[in-house]
C-alpha cells in the first residue's frame, strides 16, 4: 500500500470549483473544474467531492492517498475551526465545511477566505522569481478585495476583515454600493461596475463582461476608453493607497477583470508613471516592478490552497 | 552608590524637545521642554542634553543613574543602528544620533521615527483601559502620518514607510502637495492646509493655526464651519481607509490639530455616525469606541520613547 502523501487544493467559487492534485514534491498530477452546486450544503459537498474525484482519477489514485486538503472559500471563514460563518454565494451560514470535507475524505482540511488563499498562491508565484516577504494580492472580479501578506504571513486583522479595500470610499456621493455606502472603490473598478458604466454611457453597445469594455477600448470606442481610463486611475490610486499604508514589496493583480491582460495593465502602469513623474516619493515607492499581473495560465487560488495545507502561512498571526 | 535604573524618554521636534524621566516602576520623576536648536548636529545634541539635565536636576539624580534613553525623531531613522537617515526639520542627514547620545550619557539609546514612537505611547495609553493588540495612531499636525501597531508590534513596512497616509491621494487634481503629487490627504487635513483653506475662503479673517479655525467654527463663522466639515469628512474617510485596510482595533488621534478637543472630534464622530447609518459593514467596523482622542495632558511621544527602551515593541518585525 502506498503512503498517503498527495495534496488537494480547491478554489470554491460561486459558479465553479477548481481542483488541483500535487504530490509531495509539488508536481501536478491532476487538475479539473466543475460547476459549483449550492442548493444545499450537501450538494455543495457533492460538487466539491466530484472535483476531487476527477483529479484523483486523472492520477489513477484513490482517496486514502490524500494527505491533506486545502480550500479557499468566498466568504468569512474561521481557519482554526473550518467553519464558514457566511458565504452568500455558496449559500452557507455557520456551516462546518472543513470538518464535513475531512469526514468525507478522512484527511485534514485547511480552509481560508478565497482572496487570502489566492494571496498565498500569489506569494508562491512571485517567490519563484525573487525573495519577497510582503505583498498585497488585489482580486478584481465581481468584487474587489485584497489579501495581505506581511513578514511572510497572512495579515487577517482583528475581525478577519483586513484588505476589504473594495469598500474604501473613493468618491463622496458616488454610486450606491451593495454595502450601503456611496462611492466605494468597488462601485468603480469591479467587473459589474465596469459593465454598468458602459451601459450608462452607451446603452446601444451590448457588453456582457468587463473584458468586452477593455476590448472595445482597444478597438477605439471612445466611451470605453474613458471608462478604462477612469478605472485605471482609480486602480492606480488603490495601488498607491496600499503602498502608502502597508509599504509592501509587491502589488499582485488577479481576478476576472485582469484577464484582459495588457489592455488591463498598460493604462494602470501609465497612471503610475504619471505619479512617478510628479513625485520623488512616488518614484521611490511605485516602480513598474512593484506591480505584478497574475499570468493567464496560473490559478493562485488552487496553488494557495495547496500551500494552506502546508501550514507555513496559515498559522494564526498572534504569536 | 545607587544602581542605574532610570529611563529617559525624549520627543525631539523641529521647534521643541520634550523629556520625561521615570523610574523602574514607571513613576514620573521629572519632565521638561526646551527649544530644539538645529544649526549643527552638536547644537542639537546640546539641546537634547539640556532637556535631559533638566529632568535629572528635578529628580536630584546624576547621569550615571540613567539606564536607558529612548527618543522619537521626526524623520527616517534606522532603529537598529541609531542613524538618522533624513530629518529635514532637525537639519540631519545620515547622522548617528543614537550613538552620539549614548557616548554623551554612557547609556544605550533607542530611537525611532516620532510618529511610530507616539504610536507605542498611544498603545500604552489605550491599554490602561482595555487589552488591545492593534491600532493606528494618526498624527495630525504640520503633516499627517500614521504609526501602526499590529499584533502588539510596530509595523514599519518594507522601506520603513508604512503609515505615510498623508500622501494617499484623496482628490484627483487637488492642491499641489510638498511631495509633488496633487490632492494628497495632507493638503486637506493637516494644520497648514486648514489655515490655508481659511485664508483662501476668507482672507480678511486672520488665522495663525488650525485651532483658530476650529474656534471660529464653534463661534458660528460659516466659512470656518465649511472647512471643518470638509476636514472632518476627509479624516473620517482616512479612518475608514485605515480600518478597511488594516482592520485594527483602535484608531487613536493625536498631534497639534487634535488639541481643539471636542471641536475637532465631534464633527468626525458625526461623519462616522452617517456612515454607520448607511451600512451594516460600517456599523460593525466603525463604532464610536473605535476612535480615541489623545487627551491634552498626555504626551504619547515621550511615553512611547520610554517604552522604546524596554524593547518589547521596537524589536525588528522580521522574525
């Protein structure tokens, strides 16, 4: 009988769940994506289990060979107990997702908020090229949030809400946010906000997601160009805010909106270049090398989940 | 001969230097303030020494009884070496202030940036009432900066620039800041900015410092009231920013501008109450108890400097 030494990493999203299977030396043995079913906690567990069984089948191994499972969950979680306090998109409230998954697969499960999990994955990614101890991973998708690594460890904050930068007020009296406040950063730069601004400016142009707006901008649509400029200015400001508050070594950008690649990144770098021209402080703190875009082929969520199981980063921050 | 067990704390400002002498149990034996002389490093050392000799005289003790000296310096410093890299207001550049003071008094000297030192003092102050492990001390005076405590320790950041919130861009295309950027938070809420706004709005009213504007507002001057409202809105937003990024337990406000006391604090609390009404997230994260004003009689700078010497907080953050 083979020793159990395989690690499973899961990125559980509101619509799909990605899974990764690696061996002790970090080689990929399987990867899969399945739709997330959220009608009941049991159905959710079934869809997560389906993803796990798929990657096991790819590697021709069986559940007993799983040593540990890590997963990132979009919501408020308690890593110490494995309880998901609130995950609206997964239809979970105060549910012991970690223990339930551990019971199904007879393996310890480590869970964390999805953006924080991705921050751990982003750290691993950046560390392949240079030694880095601090970064903010900014996830720009349906919402906007940051996972913050300080001194090589996650910074969760007193209420586990550190990095909720989507709700930093960017514009007095701006658009009403889901949170109730007006002018939150999220109402300008998140995916749905980008789509909304295009619909408001040019209702005749049909856009389904932020990528359409970036593409239209590249193709010369002036309304789209204005929106991209506004979004890029606010994102460059968010980067500046994170650097001035945390003084982290890297800002890593990821999430759905960043999938427009260069069309997304170039105007942000342009804004940062403007700031550098104006100020020696900005020149010192905001070089282009500070900002890193997660490449299309890398999923920081599943790799972060793998690293969660190693417990080097997910240890509670209180010493 | 008596054992050396007295601690000296110093807050070295651009115009005056405050000193505090305490014994091992923390009782105050002397306190003094002298003008800071900055023509040469030697003159600076002389004025610091004068402050120390004054508090020693008050306690009728001699230099050999000093066990340790702590000091907060307005500029970029290296706590490990005691070198002041740059302190414009003290006319120092790459000067070994710590070693020079140690040599004069034959006692180890511990030094740190002044706002960070005050943050340590603020922590001690808040801890007299409740156990707290994280806070941001926001100094609102000639400039604006924050000293951040996470997990009971100073967070300095990768370049020692964490908490430079005065240069977070608050207003696109706003007033030109000393740093070269436009619309930095400091150009709206720092003391000189408050005075400038009054001079711009109502040149016939003579104001010398921010306190005059707060007083005019209380007495019904409408221009002053508008400025106070704008400043308070931006400060409440800065508080919200710090809470959304760091998720600290307390925001402690100190520095010259806060000396207007209730006239300063009440409109900020009003703004926060507005945010709470709008949003359950804000209601959870921004209760009135979160914000603490340093009382007039307490100097967090000298107390922080005393605590620096105890090295529980000033240890390098890298573990």
